[in-house]
C-alpha cells in the first residue's frame, strides 16, 4: 500500500491546514473549506464520529480525510462516509487505497480493532463526478435520491445515496460478521 490511515491528533493541525488551503478550490466546490477545523474535529471524536487521516507512506503528505459519522449501533450498525482528497495526491489512486482501508476498518469487528458496522452510506451531490466514481470504485450501489439534503455553499443541495453492506465487501467473511 502507498498509504496508511490513522485517527487525527492535535499535532496534525499544521499539515491539515496546509493540505486544506492548498486544495481549497478543489474541495470548496463540494464541501466547506475549513483549514482550522482539526482541533474541533479531534475534540468531537467518539461513539458517533471517527475521522481518518490518509497519509502517503513515502512522502508523509496528507492525501485526504474520511469521516465515518452518524454512527448508530444496536440493530442498525450503520454510518455515513464523507471524504475530501487533497492536492497533489488527487487523481493518483491513493485516496481510493485509503478509502479501502477505512471501509475495511469500519466493517471489521470491534474485537479486532474495527468499528463493527454492518452498513455504510455515501451521500454525494449528483454533479460531483469524482466522488460518485469513488463510491462506485469501492463497490457502493446507488440506493436513492435525497432532495435538499445538506446546506452547503449557502443553499440546500440534493444528494444521491450510495450504500454498501459488509456482505458485499470483498473478503469480509460475511459468515463471521453477523
């Protein structure tokens, strides 16, 4: 693998801010550009939110971030994925590699260091071709359409909903994940 994932730390604030600022135009088309958000992000980590930073192994640069949010346990065991990729790594395949690691971690049982989830969703604006392509590369299937789902860039934005269950994830060993 060319990348590794880990949870954010306060010490990552400068690297994070640099990556977000460098990629502001790229990220800002779809998501808020918040270079100073890392300390709050670290503070909010817990049972309903886990953030993963994706780093290039060789260069140590920040490839992207992925939030596993709205985590619900019990009989649902579901969460939403939201992600941003950062320049200069955009388009190199590293973000896809990192997202595979995040999905693996999300589906892995808690007893094995994972989140123990059964189902993941990705909600993406229909015009965001790169994020839709990412969802499809990861094996997520289109489930539906949610009009005016999120307030972004001063307007309510429509989203397409993609989903994946642990049984659909390659190599997940569905029989041991019930």
